[in-house]
């Protein structure tokens, strides 16, 4: 009986010690080590959930104790930096945090940016939180656009482009509106009063031009996606910059090879685009002649192969270096200026690039013989006199 009384007294003292330890957060030489608690990952830290079944009882490391009761963590309030669910206590080994399972915790400037756009970390696509604060700010501005957000969330390749260059969608929009508009205005001027009669040809030009503009912007845009090619050539291409003046530690040889490689892609796109556009124009002409045999083309269409080779060569020697330069200037401007100034500069650069492109194409077509130079009235009179 005496032994039973001793054991009861010792148990009562242990219970009191547990209460003191819980009140002071476990500090002191008599504090008990926490039992094995359930672990879950939240953000970058490990959070311990209590209570959890402990297979054994743990004693303090500093001083042995006769108490053999596991210490149970007190519930942590959801206010402030902590968090919890359903009355389950949450322990954090790296500061505040908590909330739903798998939700990544952010703080500082990144948290302020998310609050500015009324977003949570879980709302962002994979890889967004790996961006620096300045680039994340630009990405969130692009992500606020409904169409751009839908493309980012539903098209991984588009997402990777925007993560690498948050202004990718804006640059594409400029090319597809201002750039294509300048090109089509030249077509309208060339067709003149026959525009409505040749509306099908005009729409064909618009479609081919829109596709080519998209491909050109896509090919030079950087991406965060890893190179998936398995061949030696694919692996080598993966080491090249996305464009000649791209940011990064690349050698002169790598930058030169990037220019040649992208130029060959541009040439291939120009050739295929011209083949498709010219072939479609021939088909439309044949349909017209079938519907109205008296309808004949006032201006004969160029040869498909020679015209396509001309476009391919122009894309390599003119379009490729011009777009390489534009991309490099844009990168430099965006790195030292505000997004507003950067976008305005991009608009000016791409508008000027399209104007120069239209003029140089005329010169190149005349140089390779695809387009004949208009004869002066005096020369026409001389030929008639002969």
C-alpha cells in the first residue's frame, strides 16, 4: 500500500510538471522532449501536427525524470503567422505558416505583390514563385489579363514563354496588330480600287502574315522549359541562347550559332509560308475561273518555287537580323526602365522594324528579279519610238 501511495504521488508531481512545461513552452531543465508527431510539408518548412500516436515515451535529454507522460502540444491560434485547422495543433520549425495542405507560404515583397493582385500562392502557375520580385511583378501584371491567364493555365508552352518573358503576349499583340496592319496597308494601296474584287486574295495574305508573325515571335522568345530532345543536335541546340543578344553567359560562338540556327528556321518558315500562300492564291484563282470563265487574272501570279525561295532568302538575310536586334534592344530597355517605358519602346521598335521590313523586301525582290522596277515615262516613250 505504501508503494502504491508513492507511485500515485509521483504521478501527481509529473502531472504538475507537465502543466508548468506547457505554460512556459517547454523551457527549463525538466522539460520533456516532444513525442513523435505527424509531419506535413507546407511551403518551404516542415510543420508538426499534434497530437500523434507515440510508440514510446521520451525523457528529457538534460536531466532524467521519473515522469513518463508524453508532452502534448497546446493548440496554436490561427491568427498572425501561425495557422491550424479544426482544432488540430500545428507546430512550425521555421516561423509562422500553416493553412491548407500543400499551400506554399510567402512573405515580404512577394506577399505584398500577391495582396496587390488579390491572389494566393496556390493561384499561381508552377514556377511563378521561383521568379525574382521584379520579374514576378511584371508576370502578375500579365497574369491579370483574362485571356493571357487562360492561355497560361491551359497551355504549358505558353506559360513557359510568359514566365521567361512576362511581356511575351504584349510583343505578340503588337506584331499581330501594328505590324500586320502596316503590311496589309501596303497591300491595300497596291490593290487600289480592285481590293473588293480581290478580297479573297487579300484575306489570304492576312492569314499567312498573321501565322508568320506568330512563328517569328515564338521562335525568338525565351522559355523556362527544359530541353527534351535526346539526340546530340537537340542537346547542342539546348545550350544556345534563344536569340543572339539574350541574357546569360554565352560565348561568342554560341551567340553566332544561335543567329545562324534561328535564321535557318526563319528561312524555312518563310519558304513554307510562301508555298502555302501562293498555292492558296492559285487555288482561289482556279475557283474563280471555274465559276466565271471570262474572269482572268489581270496580274499573273508568281512562280511558287521561285517566289518561295525569294521569301526564304529574305527571311534569312533581313528578317532574322532585324528581329534579333529588336529583341536585344527590348531586353536592355526593360532591364533598366519601368514596364510602361519598356512597352512604349517596344511599340516604337516593332513599328519601325515592320516599316523597314516592307521597304527592304521591295529592294530585295527587285535585286533577285522577283519584281521588276517600274519604268519611267520617258523610257516607255523611247521603247515605243524604237
